[in-house]
């Protein structure tokens, strides 16, 4: 069977090329194909019955082809000395529906946090926001000032929810591939009294221990550092990520009070200086 590809949204911007570089390294690490996609987006997606009405424009087509050629060159350089299976995809519909559809069969979807601001054709700022909600696979958003270093730990947000379990799964898988430490963070902001605070802290430690149960046996080579704190969850994740290479969060959470990963992931995506992986479940 062919491995699921890592799909990257390409628009020619510096942000998109950073996403290509990160995705190429990821593809080489996991021996996965790399699909570079440029969605021109000069028409309208009218749905499955009516299809797409495109405004064919040679200049936009040529810009897209150039962007893909540049992206392929960057990807192959980033993956050296490994050989990548790279495919290029130049399509007319808008980026969000195209990339959301590609995510159905992808290992990961990778986009820049911002893109080219040109009449909404390839505006990856809005694209990345929409895809975090619509992707059918884990999505990685590469920030403007990517300070990641692949020798550093991977930080994961934990709250005891099903979405949090998915985030932990992804974090350990990525850490094992990189031979790095996992920093598991559980924070809350709820209690107001000393008694409640003590009770909450005990509950938080129990939730974290339960959430991490079995991973030491499954990934014996992965070191784990546990962080349990009464603190703003998003801010604590950002603080711990200062010396990390990747933050992993769930797409939503309904676990420990005060740590709903849906809202936390939004703040982290807006402020992180390292890539953020939103561990959406595969369709």
C-alpha cells in the first residue's frame, strides 16, 4: 500500500515556503510522499452538484506553476540526503475546499499561518483558520517566525478529553520518530479557595497520569516530563514551547475545567513561534 501523503498548501509566499521546508523534513522522517498543492482560487465552488466555475487566467496559472517549481526545489533541498516522492498539483478552485478535500486521504496537512494578501486568491491567513476547522487529518500551521529546532522537545496539551487523547497519540509518535522528549502540560484556572485548589491539583495529577497510562510501555524510548500547574492553559503551553520544536493540541476538549482545547488551540495558533499541530482525527 502507498503511504498517506503529507499535503502542503503553496502560494509563493515566504510563509508557504517555510511550510514546504517543514513538510519536506517531515515526509523524509516518516518516509511519506509529499504533495505540493497550489489552488489558484479565481472561481467559485458551487458544490458537488454544480461543480466549480473557474475564471481561467494565464498570469495566475504561470504564477502558480512558478511557485510550485520553487517549492519543489526547496523541498528536495530540505530533505537531503533523503530522496522524496514529490508531486505537484496546480488547480483552479479556491484553497480551502481543495485542501480540505486532499486532507481526507493525507497523513498531515501543512500550511503557513499567513500567505500572499492578493484579492483573496491565496490568503493563507484565512485559509489556515478555515482548515483548522475543516481538515479531516492532523493539520500543522507554520508561524511567521518559525524558531523550531528538531532536537528540542514536543509539547502536548492534556485535559483528559478524547481530543486530548488524540493529541497525545500524535505527540508520542512524532517524538519517537525524532528521538526527543515529550512535555505533557495540564493547566487550569478554575479554583478560588485553598481547599478547592488542593483538590483540583490532586485531580489534575490524576487526570494527567491516567491520560499518559500505557505510553511508557508503547514508547519506552520516549522521555516524558509532566507539567501540572494552576495557570492559563494557552499561556502555559506557549511558555513551555519556548524551548520546544512543536506544540500539539486537540481540536477541541471537554475535560478538566478551564482547559477546553478548542479555545486554547486558537490562542496558541495566534501566538506560537514554533509549528502547531492540531490533532484532528482522521476521517
